[in-house]
């Protein structure tokens, strides 16, 4: 049978897959049960068609991956690919990231990725690396977990680094041109739908990995580093 072409058919099929979840499922505190093991859990926020979760799941069979996005027709693609490739360590969750704490227990997540998020040029607080969102991630992640960010956007990249400075977070990796790394680590050599678009336009791909820390970001503070405050330095390796 071919793939359903229209959105409604994809939604119906999405619901019927065993590796997909949404607001109607009680997943909070149940992810290890869902995966059938107690392996670490890595969440990809704004996963779109889920290429990164799928790629990482192939590389690390003993880690469980959950791709989160609000767009069901995009998640459908990821879920179908996971089924077709027999990948049992990846699931997809259709929710607003803002509501993540309703679908995950505190301490349930070991690590997170954000891949090619919308840069939200008008509204800083809407960027997925703003203090507001870091606090949402902290609600569901183990203390001092890692947040990985891959982006084409200079604005998003700089906001992430500024937020790290404001929150005094440890930045373990800061690469301003991923494909200049030699050797290129396998975990960075996974391309998503949006990454391929930006690569064709010749954009440089940036990667930042920070430790989220336990202290909450101040969401009320208007982000502005004092003039001249240095951003975290570039690192040689990822
Ligand atoms: C530019 S796309 C990137 C998708 C994918 N990571 C890629 O690289 O191809 C951004 C994605 O973020 C999702 N997104 C943005 N804000 C969200 C939110 N608050 N909750 C859930 N998904 C969100 C959108 O639905 C969209 O699929």
C-alpha cells in the first residue's frame, strides 16, 4: 500500500502507529515502560520529520529517542521511517513543547537536542533557547543534563550563547562551522530536511552543547548582556 498523501490520511495513520503518542496518551513517568527498558532517554525538540532522532537512534541502539513536534504530518514521516527501518528505540510525541511537563516526569529525560529551530526574529522569548524554554527543559531533565543545538541561524546561535552566559552555564562545545571539523563526529553528520535546505544555500551550520544547570533562568529579565561581555569561546572539537 502506498503512503497517504493528504494531511487527514496522514493524521489517521499517525494515530494508528505504535510508535506515536499525543495529548490523549498518558506518557508522564511511563517512558521506560513504553520502551520496555531503562535505557537513557534523549528528547529532540522541534524534530520535524525526525531525521535527527532516527539518525542518532541508529548510531546508539542502547539509547531511547523521542522526537517532539506539533506538526503531525511531519512526525508521520519520522514514525513511518522508524517502522520501515525496524528502529525500536525511537518514538514520536505530538505536543506543544511548552507543555512538555504534562508528558514527562521531572528527571525523566537525560539529554536533549534542538535541530534547526525557527529563529523567531521578532520575539526572543519564543526562541527555543530562551530562558522560558530552558526552564521548561529543566522541568523534565535530570540535573545538569546536556542540551545540544544545531542551527543555521546566526541569531539563534548567538541567543543560545548569550543565554548560556546569562545563566552561567558550561558550554562544552561551540563550533561555528560544523563541516570544517576533521574528523567530523558521526553524531553531527546527520542532516535534517531543513539542514539540507540551508546547506544548499551555502549557510554555515553551527553546533553548541551546554550543560543546563539546575538554577532556573530569569524569565523576566530582558536579555541584554553588558556591552563587551564576551561570548563563550569557540572550541576545537565537538
Ligand atoms: C524549521 S522546523 C525544523 C524541523 C526539523 N528539526 C528539521 O531540521 O528539519 C521547526 C519545527 O519546530 C516545530 N515547533 C516550533 N515551535 C514548537 C512548539 N512550541 N512546540 C512544538 N513544535 C514546535 C515546528 O512545528 C517545526 O516542525
